[in-house]
C-alpha cells in the first residue's frame, strides 16, 4: 500500500489530492474517478489499438509517451510496433480493461490517443475523420457552423457521420468505414475537406499553416495512416481538464467544450447515448469521392503532412530536426 492507503483494481495509488497541472481545476483523484466511470464506454475505442498517452509531471511540460515502461504491470498488453516518427521499434500498450486505465491514470497520463486502425489490420482504417480547428479568439458557434458545412458535404456524398468535442476547442466528425485501404480513406478525407471548403470558403479552409487561414476554421484531413486521435472520453491537458465527449448533431448549438470535464462527465453519463450508440453503421466510400481525392495535387498533401510533422517536433521541444 502507498502512503495514501488506497488501491483500485490492484493498483497502489499515490498523491491523489495533488493538482494534475496548472489550470487543471482537477486532482489525480478526479482523473481516476473519471477513468473508472467511463471505462465501459471508453475501452471499446481503445481495445486492439496501440496506445499513446500524454502525461504530466509537476513543474514540467506535458509529454507524449508511446513506449510502455518495463515497470508496467504484466497484465497490460505490450505490442512491439515500428514507429515511423521515432524510427525505432516501440513497445506500445494496448488498454483492454479498467486496470490499465487506472494504472495509466496513476502515472498521471491525462490524454489517450489511438490510430484509426486495429492491430490486426493496419491498412484498414475503421473510420474517416475530419478534425475541425477554430481560429484563436472565436467562440464555439463558429466550429458548430463549420461542422454543419461538413455534415452537408457528407450528405451530398451519401455518408453519415457522428460528432464529438475534441476536448480542446474544436470537434471531430467521424464516419465509420467498411473495408477500405488507408490510401483510399485518405483520399476521401481530403476530398471531403475540399468540398466543404468550396461550400463555404468564408468560414472554412484547408490551409495547414495558421498564418494562411485568414481567421477561418481549419478542416484538418490528416488524421489518417499512423496519425492518432484523442479517444472519445479522453481528458485533455487543457484548462479545466476538458474531455472529448460525444454530442448529438441537434445538440451542438446548446453545448460548449467546457461543459465536459473530468469533474462534470460523471454526472452526464446516465441517460445519454454512448459514443458507440451515436456512431452510424460502417459505410462504403463512394468511388467518385475517392477518385476526386486522388486527384488533389500531391504537393498539397505533402505540405500538410510536413507542417504537421514540424508542429509535433516543436511541441516535443526537439525543433524541426525531431522525427
């Protein structure tokens, strides 16, 4: 037992009443309470996917951890995978039960990120995602308006998506997919982003560089391949420890991201549909959408990915040389 005298699911806990990070308005106990409460609805999105977490330590910047430490409990599944970003083999964790979530929470792992594929089928994405990122200084109403533009583009393509808050300032529009390839899913995602941009160019943009966006909502189509997404119900290292939370399309106008935090979600779970219940059935990608995406100039796509790589490198503190 630890000095705190508490255990959960066989995990000895410590420093439960410490603040998670500056501006968190939450303690490690709040984080663990949240992870336990959402385990049943969060784990379906984590099982069979390599997990990356963002941890916080007192007085230090948040950092992403992919490699499962050797001292982790043997009950947590460990899967070696080659990491293109790190240029080495990484022993990823796979969260399969509440014990894994509690252990990570006790390690001050606040954020939980997974790719769009399952381990057994790395070239078969299970969803198409558009990540909507608002400009600085705007309200959530701008993001909602952009999400509706994306929904209209989906309707015209014959697709149906669900929406969740990102846990930051934006939203994720998610379309479950039937059998397809990463290449075709990426093409369709690009095509949808460009269609939405054309539908309302005064509101939305696909320009990756922030200085090129002119105060518009960025429709990010790069959540493909090995890219990861904050899992639904995952907390974020954001003011108030906001949580990525599913929202019905008809309710978007009535919520803000700040409504969903590790201290409020516990009271919101009962009576609300889970993320799995929000999601439509897997869909086949329209051939014309895929073909259209493949016609988007490769230079534009590479520029978006290069910008994203540089951003990750800056956030990791490694400069542009970091991979």
